[in-house]
C-alpha cells in the first residue's frame, strides 16, 4: 500500500489506527467502570431508586462516555493534522514546516503549565485541567494553521490543513460512537472480561459483515430462506467497515461531506439500537 516518498500517508494511517484502538479501549473500560462496577458496588441502586428511569441512566452514561471520547478524538485529530502539515523527512532535501512543529511544542508546554497552575492555585484536578487546557491551546493551533500556509502566508479559508483527513477522522469517531453504545449495552449485564470479549466479537463481525453477508444482498440468492436470513443479518449487524477511511486516505480519495452526514445517520441508528437493547437488559435486571 505504501511506497517510498509516501510517509505522510503512512502517518495518517497510523494516526487513524491509534484513534481507533484508543477509542475502543476507552469505550470498553469506561463503560465497565461506570456501569458494571456501579452495579456491583450497588451505587447504581441509589440512582435508579430516585425518579431516574433505567433507560435514562443508560443514556446518561453513554453520553458522558461519548463526550470524553469526542474530546480525545478531537485532540488526536488536531495533532495528526498538524503533524501531517509539518511533513516527514523522506530524504535529505525534504523541507519541514518547523513553525507548526514549534507551535505544537508551545501548545503542549502551555497546556502543562496551565494545568499545573490550575491544580496548585485553584485545586482543580490535574488530568481534567490538562484536557481542558489542551482543548483550548490545540484548537487555537488548528484555527491558526488552517488559515495560513508555509511562511505564515494567508491562504483560502481553512485550506491550510488537510480537511479530507478531518472528514476521515469524523467518520471514524462515528465507529467509536457505535462501539461505545455496544460496550454500554454489554456492561449492563456483563463484567469487564466478558464485555471485552463481546465487544471484540461485535467489532470483528462488523468489520467483516460486508464480506460475509454482503453477497446475500448484492449477488443472486442461493435459496429464498438463506437469502431472507442473510439479508436480515446484513441489515441488523452494523457494517463497521463503512466507517474506516484509512484506505481512502492512503490513495488520496476525496471524502465528501455528504458521506460524513450519511455515515452519521447510520451510526445514530446503530447506536440507538444498541442502547435500546442495553436499556431492555437493564430493565430486566434485578438490582439488590
């Protein structure tokens, strides 16, 4: 897939893979910590005993984890865009945009200093202060370098960074949102280890669903019953491969905003279905 002089494409592919792995890990661990551990520790019983429905409890946990995922993916996306803008020294004559590199270093330093000051003077939690300050400073870097080119020269609006990679990361976030909903649904009845196994199974099947089940939709049916079952499974099982944009970015294929919107609608439907299953499982569970 990658040849000489294509290191930037390789960086983008590695960056998207890192976002995906980090998002999946955070989804499973956070869902298990916030739901299954609360159920085991009986702290969830105090919440649902008040006028808070179990469905609302599941939805609230999902939205809380998703907000944390959004912050993490945005930070990683900005770092990836800035790194791609800096460039990769493919040869001795390669020129790097060192201005962006120094700006990234300054943003990281400002984030740590601000978080340390907030922790020391105002008693703020250092991890949360780091996230808040990082969102501020790296978002400022994104806005600045999206509107200037090399040598800090003005460029057309938001053309200083690779917006195609931004759209690819946005679609990838929707995959993380679907898997977060699956993790939350599993955590309502399963412990951490079994949640990891269940989510891994859903992820593998979802990534292969088009290959395994797509022939029942696109090819001529072998039998009526097999075609009916295959088509039903194809529409029920989430097609997670549709959210992976690494292959498109590796060949510089344009990702239109219309695809981002359609992928968002598909992700919303799959997430809603997973949350409905989770709410049903939680309603059927007896809390002691």
